[in-house]
C-alpha cells in the first residue's frame, strides 16, 4: 500500500527505500520491541545446537518466550524453520531460562513459564505468496510481519494474518513428525476455544458485546489468549472470559482511573486475576451493556492513542 504526504491539499507519494541488510532490520526492531510487539528484549544471537536465534524476547503477558528472525532472502520455508526454532525452545528449556536470568538479572523458574504459548515471528521486507499461504492456519504459532522503510524516516510494520476461515494446522500434522510433536505442547487459542461448551444465552451476550467493542474503532483487534479473549488497540484495553453462567471482563485501567458512577466494577488490584487492569466486571445479562461500554470506552481511549 503506497504512503503519501500532504502538501497544500495535494498528495505526494513517499518513496520506499531498501534496508541495507538484515542487521539494520534487527537493530531497529530490538531497540523498539516494547513499542512494536509489547515484548521484553532478552538477547541477540543466541546459539544452541546447530541453530542461531536472531532475537530472543519474552512476553510478560503470556509468560512465554518469543523467537524473532529477520529475513531479506525469500528462499526459506516458514513452516520448516518456524517449527525448528520451536523445537529448539522446547528441547532446551533450562538453557533458555538460564539465558533469561543472566541477561535480565532476574530469577525465572521453569514453572513460571507457559511453554504452550511460545511462538516465532519472522520479519522481512517482503514474503512470497507461498510463504503467505503457509500461514493460512488459524492456530499456527508462527507470525509473519512485513517491514518497510520510507525516505521520510518512516518505518511500517504490518502483520500478515491468515483468513478467518483458515483450517487448523492439525490437519497437516500427520505429514510431519516435528509438527505433530510441537502441536502436542504448543497451543494457539481461538475464540472458538473460549466459547466451546458455553450456553447459547452467554454466547449471545458475548457476540453483542464483541460487536459493540469492535465498533469503537477500526484499530480494534481480537487476540485470544489462554485464559481470556483480548481486545487490543495498541495494547489490551479489555479482556473477556466467557463462563457457563456469566462473562467476566477486565478493564485495563489502574486503580482510581475508572469513572464508575454505578460502582459496577470490582477492584481486583490486590487479588490474583486473569486479564489486564485493576477492574473486573461480571455480566449475566445484556441489561447493563450500554453502561458497561462507557467503562470499556475509557480504557479504549487511554490505550488507543
């Protein structure tokens, strides 16, 4: 998609320029991991066995490791390389924990990590149509991100997403022992996973709530996690957990930031809970959705700008 600048109501196309090499892409990404992916940088150039990881990162939200690889060469297999890196993670857990503790000067234990949420991110100026087709699975623990640089010192990161109707990676798992092995330990969650076994009346409330949240802005995205369905605008602003008799919502605002005149939200700042933020709302019917949306909108406004 072309990018334009505006000068006296006229558009001038901004020319795209090439990166010098993979190292330039890596330097830009590692210096801005929190802003781009909300990830913590751990270490560059991690070598184990016969593989080398360009960037090792950690996701504090999911408590999992993330492998990031940079490619200017188009001749590589997304599935083969991605699953090779995931196998490296799962087969060398102690080594990765040691790397984290050494680099972050923290004590991270094996039980603190959710290995099932591990994933690989490939970043490249361009992917081939075959590589794009390779991610057409709704539960693939691999992401493709295109990066483009422009002459006005602008850099664009764009995630390539699989279609909503994409199949499960398990349908091809029988063709590869490595894929089959990884799939037994790593799980990419979907909305369907969270709604499975939920009564129709609760699903209907969720669907109405979801539609209202998506209508807040074009930048709202849905990101299912292990324990909740995240609604993102730059970062999580609301997390939803459907249950058999109710729906729990966590609003990502700190204690004291929410204007809740009806006192509908519960302060969970001092107790353990899933989701982001210090406020929890329980819904059992759609009678209060108008008011609840005013609370969610406060968080959306904070995190989307």
